[in-house]
C-alpha cells in the first residue's frame, strides 16, 4: 500500500469513528445518517483536490454561514434540541469538508469534528459500540498523527532539495510521498495498537480515581444510587428489594375536578417497558421523536373519544430524570415543559437541568375500561 493511500485510509477510519459513534445513538435520524454516509463513501472515490481547486475558498465560507439560519430553525422548530442541532451542524461541516479535502488543515478540521462527534455521543450514552469507536479513534488517531508528521516532513524536505525517483521519467521530479514507495502500513498498525492500549490502561484508572464536579446537565446527584419507582430506565428481576419508595416530596398535581367525580382512579404514567429478556424489563426502542406544537400546547393525539377532559397542573421538584408524568391518555402538554419528545411506546421526555424545578399543564382523557374486555 502506498503512503498516500495509507494516510487516507487511516484518516477516514479516524473520521468514521466519531461519525459511527454518534450515528448509532439515534439522535441524528436516518436522513442525516444516510446523507453523511453517502458523502463519506463518495468522497473516497472523488478527486476532492480537483473539486477544491474549482471552488473558491469564499464559497465554502458562504456555505458554512448559510447554515446558521438553518441551525436556528433546527433548534426552534425541527428537532427542538440543542444536542440534535449541534449534531446536525457537525454532520454538515463534516460533509462539506469531506467533499473538498485538499490540504492538511482540512484533515485537521475533520479530526476535530470527529472528536466533537465522539464527545456528543458520550454525552448521550456510553455502551459497547461507543467503547469500540473510542478505541478505534485512539488507534487511528495515533496512526494518522504519525503519518501526518511524516507527510509534513517529507514535503518540507522536497521543497528545499530536488530529488529524482527511480519510478519517474528522467525529466520529472518525484513528489514527497513517491520517495517512500511501498509503505509498511500493517507494521504501523501493529505498533499503534499497543500504544492505544497503554493509553487506555493509564487513563481509565485516572478517570475513576480523580474527583469530578457534580454539575452540568448530565450530572447525577452525590451519594449511592437508588432504584426509585417510576424513574428507573430498567427493572431487573431479583432486585425488587432495592427499589425504594422514597419519602421525599417530588411532585404536586392540581386537577380540574374533584377526586370523587373522576370517571376512573388516576395514575400518573411515567415510563412503560415493553421488552423482557428473561431477567429484566427495559425499552426496546429508545428513539425519541419531537412532538408537534399547536398553539400553546404540544399536540399528542389527533382525536379524542369523548369530551370529559381533565386538566392537570404539575409542579416537579429538581429531579435527575427527563420523564414527563401525565394521566393516561394524555392529549396535550403545555409548552412550559420546554422541548418535548416521545418514543414509540408513547413515553414522554423533556430534557431539563437537574437543579431546575418544572411546572407544566396536561390535558388528558381518562376513560374507564370496559370490564367485558378485561
């Protein structure tokens, strides 16, 4: 394998590590993932340097600036999430640079964008796929940095010394990478893997030993973790004894009717589980979709079976959960909740700061179930 192809392969593996880690979180959506995936594959076969020479630098800057209004629309109307908006921005800049790679600074920018994508995916959740992508990022990061330095050093030498290669004609000069001829890429991989593993062995203990501040959106409160009913993301059989019914007052609800006038006993619906693997209950689909807005409310249903609706006002203390509670069947949620999301099981989520109290209103249609159908 030639030096240029080795450098391009390692760079694309490095860039693809961040892209794949973020794409598997599901926050980007299939359209963005397939779009950047198509650009990623096409840029490998295209002559991006020739395309870059035909496009002035100002056009690329104008394209990047033209995305700013789209970013505002993405944050306000389409995705209504700053994480999704930042993800789409990173994907757009990555696609733009992949199609116009010609200089070393383009590769440096793509490396930085890949790191941003990897950090965004870490904020959304850490799993085995993220661990694989992080290890791949470290391995190919070491390889790409080594090859980049060789590339720069060879270019600096060829700029001051005229060198002729045996593979070129008598009247032509060799490029800086032609002097290297066949490049031992496999040996470089074998050398980079132990370096990456050594980095992991040194950093993982530091990560667990160093104290970390408990602030920020993704932070959790200090103290031992507890399973609280209605808040756990999964329930494992045999651990029911550790599920705590906390005595802390976390939620107040005001309803528009007297309790004795309700058609059925009210239950505040949180998370519903639909997948059982033999030992624990969890959610099979964690893909969140934005809920459309109609006036002052998020519209959850297109129709209702009756007209006896119940209006609820929720007052939540500062919690570390994104779950939105409501009486089933919820028809609408006020925009006071912030950005509202829903999954395939009709669970509602509203990302918010852990130290912030929340107030929101819900309109529900409580229907007494037919005993004959139970």
